[in-house]
C-alpha cells in the first residue's frame, strides 16, 4: 500500500482524537495505549518521518509507546534549528536540552534572534575593552561567551549559524546586552576556538517578507579578525554564505570580502547590498584574485553602480561550476550587459537557471529600474551552447540586452513541448 494512503487516515484519526474530550485521570492518560502501537517500530518511524511538526506532536501524545518510538524523528524535525536570544534564561533552557539524552545530536543550526528588537544577551555582564580599537577582546573572558562556548560543545552537529539583524541603528555602549553585530563577532571567535567544520553562515533581517535591509555596525569589525589561522581553517570548510545587509561603506565591504575570500570551498553565495555604497568595493575585490572558484549558486541583489568588468570576472572564475545565477536590481556603471549575458549562454557548461530582475546600466539609468507601468515578466527556456537554460526575467521592455537575449536564444516552438517534460513546474515570480 502506498505510504500516502497510510498517512492520510493516520492524520484524520489524530485530528479526531484531539477534538474528543477525554475525561479520565492523568494516570489513565499515561497508561493508555493505541492501536497504532501494534505496528512495527520501523513502520511507525517511517510514518513519523513524513509528518509535519504539528502532526508529529499529536502522534507523540497518543501514548508513551509511540512517544518513545518516534523520539528520533521528533528530534530530527523539531530540533534541527535552535533559536536563542543569548539571554541567561534562554541559555539555561539550552543547557537542559543539551543534557537530555539523545536530543543534543539533532541540533544542526543555531539561530540568534532577539525578542526585543536588536538587543541580545540579557542577564550577562558584557565587559568591553574600548582601548583596543573595539576589537572586542572582552568577548574571550565574558561570562556569556564562555557559557555559549560550553553549550555548543554539547551540540557537536551544530555547524550552521544565522544572525537576525535589525533595521535599527546600533548605538550606545551596552554592558548588560549585546547587538546583532556583536553576535557576529561572538560567532567568529567561537568558530576559531571550537575547531569544528562550519557548513553555512547567514546574516539577514528577521522578517524577509518586509524586505527591509538589516544593519551591521562597522565599528565592531577589524581585519585582524581574519588573521587568526584557526578561523581561516574553519572558514575553508564553509559551503554557504549569505549576507543580506546594508553595506554602507568600505569598512563593511572589506568585512564581506574577507569573509568570502577565506571560504575557498564556498558553493553558495548570496549578497543583498540594499543599495549601499559598498557594493562596488565588494565586487572589485571579489573580481581581483578572489579564491571563489567553485560557486554553484550565486545571488546578487540591490547592487547599484558596480563595474560590469568586475561582475564579469567573478562569473568567469566560476564558469565551470555555476548552476544557478540570480541578479536582482543590478545597475552597472558601464554597458556590458549584452557581453555578460552572451557569455552566460555560451561559456557556462552546467548553467541551468538564471533570474534577471530589473537589470540596468548607466545608459538606461536608474529611472528604468522602477518605471511604474511598462515592464515585462515571465520565463523562457533559452538555447544555451551546452543545453537549455531556464530564464526568469522582469524589467523594462526597452532594455536592449534583455530583449536581445530573449530573441537571440529563443528555442523554436516545436522544441518547447519536448523540453517542458524535462523541467519541473515553473515557480512564481518574486
């Protein structure tokens, strides 16, 4: 019998059980059993692996036997990401989880997000050393840092980190809390001293739907952070990096470049500059001798005034591995779009998908980025030199480079139906 037919009646039975009022003692509730317990443990584990978190919790409440049998899947689904505001109370709860038998190994990702704006780490005394050019040597001896380090040692499989940024400026000299920018420095120091591989690192706004840029304070960072050999070794294991923040100056641009350039095995890079003035510096440094040569997925957003030559260099360095490319609201300071797009169709053997939203150059001008009325959007399968490439696009219909791309590499109608079977259903435009 297909697994889907097994799961659907199970969900209905669990839902009816939740609605039914059980008027019995707590002892009877604990000892009651279910017909589901008659299933082999392997079958229960398989069914639990396909349930969503809500349904899985309902299954575990059925009886103690099912609670024990589904323990592994509950840990895998429910404890994959551990959210914390680094407060003393929250770290105490993390300590209880770390000491719970069998659950600590399921934590794969630490998500740092403040419950009250941009303030983190309440309950600890964060002593700062302002005589070291804000290099934050105080972190190595602060109680909160030492507590977090001890906790992460109990979560050996936690190899991904995400810091939620705030749109509020980080101002003031805090002693009873830290900011998201401080949290980034905390993680950099932890990565250098834990000698553990790191899979992904993300900095973004807490609510992506709002599409507001997060703010990182440049005062907290120094190039000396990346002089640590232990940190360099750790960053060499990084495969995914996403920095979605307002890169407002060269100091933050240097931080981004230092971070990315030391991740020599990076497979996925996502940068949203939020129209900050540091975007040209980032692209210039990444395009001049960067170690990024294995990228499989590259996403760039809201980069204004960058050099087409620098973008071209970054792309060519990864031509042998790049599969997915996304360029959203990108304005070049030259007229190289046609050259870049033609090269993508000819020189990238494994490229499968491109997203081109509101691209412009200094000739078309920024006014055409948001024309207010006339624009085109959709997707087409274009004929690349090494195979079909699906292109999602949106922007002014008068943009010569985009129009030339769509017309020049259009696949004849008789081949469209044959290619449709090779592609998954189209995703909606963003």
